[in-house]
C-alpha cells in the first residue's frame, strides 16, 4: 500500500520561515531511516501559498486565485509518499519523526485494482504506459 503523508502548514511555514539546521539534520536522519527501510518513495517541502495559486473549476471557464490562502490549518507545507504494509505501519513510522507542535495527515493512495471493472484493460494499459513514461522523464 502507498500512503501520502501530509505535513500541515503553520504560521512559520506560511511566512516562509525555513526550518532550523537542527530540524533539517533530524529530518535528514529520519528520511534516511525511511529510505533504508524501503518506506520512502518521495518527499518534498512546499513553498508558502503566497507563491502559489488555486485553479477553481466552476462552469466552463476555470478561474485562477492567487495565494496566500487564509486558513493555515487547512494548508499543506510538505509531503511524503510512503510504501507500508498498513496504515498502522505508517502511523508507527510518523511517530518516530522529529516533529513537534504540528499536525500530520496520512491518506492511502488508490491503486489500479481499487477502481474495479470501471478501469478497463485499455485504461489500465494507458495508466501503466503513462506511469512508465513519467518515470522515464523524471530521470532526465
């Protein structure tokens, strides 16, 4: 199973305050444990929403809304993609992180088999082809 682990934003992350050297060192150690255990597939921090936009789809014409966005508690400051045997294992891992005074959200990522018969053999083949191409392009 794959999980997206979302690190919630706070006032500091939204203000563009970078983590301390101590936290970066501890996060580096934690990420190394995750990679060595075969858990971490990806992980990144995000710039504050003041540097982002939202695209709202309503009717025929999408609209673009510039950041920053008001509700800090609903924003994401970073993420990981983890491969774990269960949600319980993902929870065990995040409990080992060096975070303090933050909130983490863990959500399972859909796999092809989760879509059942609606994911036809043609759509499955297309999905596999696109994933392979995206993986190839990410290496360049």
